[in-house]
C-alpha cells in the first residue's frame, strides 16, 4: 500500500469514527510513517519543531488575555458604553452585540471566546426584551466570527508562520475588512429586526448615561488601542503585544475594576490552558500530517491541478474559496490553515495575488466555517447560551453567512481594502 493511500484511508477512518481532528491527524501520520519505513522519532521531531516557534507564544497569551478581560469586567463595560445609545432603534440590542464583538475581537484573537464573553451578557438582555432566542444566538454567533478577522487574530498568526508572511502586516490588513464585515453584519441585523419588529419600545437614548459609561469603561476601550497601536508603531512585536495584553488585563481587572479575585483568576488560567493546549496539539499534529503529504508531493500535484482549471485569476480564486468554505464545515480552522496554506499559496502567488491579501480571504472563509454545521463552533457556544437547537441557530445564522460570503467577494475584487493599511504602515 502506498504512503499516500495509507494516510488517506487512516484519516477518513478516524473521521468516520468521530475521532477528534488532532488525534485523527496524529494517528494517520503515524500509520504513514510506519508504512514508509520512517523512524517513529520523525513524528516527535516534527511535532517539537512545529511548536518551537517564537510567534506561536502569542497564541496562549492572547487566549489568556481574552479570558482575563472577560472575567475581569472589561467586556461588560464595553457593552455598557453602547447600550445608552440604542434607544428605540430596530434591532438596537443586536447592533450593540455586533459592536461589542468588534471591540472584544481586538482583545481576544479568537471566535468562540468572543461569542462567550459578549453572548453571556447580551443574549439574556435580548431575550428579556422580546427577541427570539434563535435570533439572539444567531447574531451573537455571527458577531463572534469577527474575533479572528479583527486583529489580533490567532488564525492570522498561524497563517503568518505557515506562509512566512509578516504577522504585523496581516494584523494591519484585517482592520478595514473587519470594520466592513462588522458594518454589514449590523446592516443585516437592522434589516431583519425592522422586518420582524424587534426593538426595545421602552428604551431611550441617554447621553448622560453614555458619558458615565464611557468614563467607567475607558480602561476597557484603551486595551485594543494599546495592543494594536504598539504593533503598528513597532514599539513591540505581536508576541510581545500578547504579553502586554495579559499584563494590562491583569492590572485593570485587579487594580482598577477590582472584579478579578483569586478564584476567577484560577478559573481563567485553567480555561486558557485547556484551550491553548488543544490548539497547540492541533498545530503539532497538523504539521506532521502536512510534512508527510509534502514528502509524497501531494500538495504540489494538487496545486498543479488547481492551476490547470483556468487561466483566469478570479475563477481560480472562487474555486479555492468554495473549497475552503466546504472544508471549513468539517475541519478545524487551525488544521485547515496549516494543511492548505502550502498547497494554495503557490497557486495564488503565481496569479499575482499578494500573500497578505490571500491571508485575509482565507481567514474570512474560516469565519464562515464558524457558522456552518456540522463543525460550526460559534453555533455550539450560542446553543449553550440560548438553549436553542443547532438546527434553529443554523437557520438563524444563514443571512449572516450570506453577508460573510458577500464580504469575501468584495475583498477579492477590491484588494486595497486589505492591502492599504499594510502598505501605509509597512512600505515594501
């Protein structure tokens, strides 16, 4: 049996047995190593080298920073700032949810934690005001996808390491698309709410309450400014900014807001270690899996086949986008980036597509995967918060999936939306 066939059969068998994706890639890689006659130490060596990377230190630190700021009261104060401004606007609470997700995304770097942090506050509020639980869950899960597009972003770090692309440039490239997607999600939430009559009839615009909330929440609003401002002005690297985020979050949570006690801190560290551990295991096993595929020339052959489909850049890009959206329904985002970047990047570069531009397209496609079953991790977080079924939440999220697809199309045809800020800050 060939090595390529053995790894494919082992991987498919693991998936059918509902084996976790990290374990599936590790087991199938081990099978391929044994079939190829390679030493088993190859598995350990590649896994070690995969994690022996300075930029990857940022991943557990950003996850920890997001947890600290969620439990330390920063997410609550971000919500409090926007609440007095909604009044009787149709979908006012849904709009606040997306805005709060945009701000928290600039702290957390991930999708599901953003849904959990903002959803735990906003979903009960929406339900109390008469919004259906499925609508509340759908808009929160959709807003949470901004966690990986608005920098800092864990998937962008993984893409940057996998493609040897500048992580600061990727972070800069995510800002305008993040604002665009956030604005489109707000527009969709408003349109749906107006059509269905969702609003808070007793709410009033209260600028006094807004000013008071702004004073209380100024420390929370400064967090993304400090984190991203330090990166773009080259005061510190993305990895160092993750350390700054943790220290800043601890200081504000304990010394300013005083909502972080030892029990919450312990809970935060345990949660962050659990999430970080699962992410790093996926990175390690996906790297071994990808190395074996590369040794068998599978990525190179697949890239040649994709490139042979058409001479038109946009046809190839949309074929890739359709494939990424479909694969994202079944595969974890990090594994998807590690495995497919070496395959797809040479193809798009040969078409003249900037690696930074393609990185934003890739991340946007991964966002859609957060809202599409059977994986749809944001939907599962929202399901726990609302008590709704995954089927009803999936249906509620469909308009927002359409918005994300529209966003991908806009970024494809207008690359300067992604490239203007990197070119401004990092002239190449």
